[in-house]
């Protein structure tokens, strides 16, 4: 009987929690509030200087030979490894 009562109260608590709306997510920010960027933005294609000559050689970009029948930039999707739903 005690276990049954605990299960009923637990179920009721879960049910009530599902009905409560998270009010913190429904209100817009305060009027006049502007989000401030944490770092300055850069132009597209700029990587904040992480590919310059100051990097050790093993981390710098380099050309590699890779034999393929597809054009550069082709995205390959192997559907055999994806399970069907």
C-alpha cells in the first residue's frame, strides 16, 4: 500500500511538472537590452591568424595527394552505414 501511494504521488508530481510552463523562456529581453559580442567579428575566410607561419610546421596547411574519381569539394555519403528507421 505504501509503494502504491508513493507511485501515485510520484506520477502526480511528474504530471504537474509537465503542465508548468517555463516562464524564463517566454519573456523577451528587457527593453533596450543589446547583446554585446564577446570577440570582434572578422571577415569571411579569415581564421584569426591561426594558419600563419607562427604555427609549428605540423599544424600548418599543406597540399596532400589523394587519388579519387570525384571532383574536389564533393561530399560523399555512404548510405550503407546508415540504419533505416
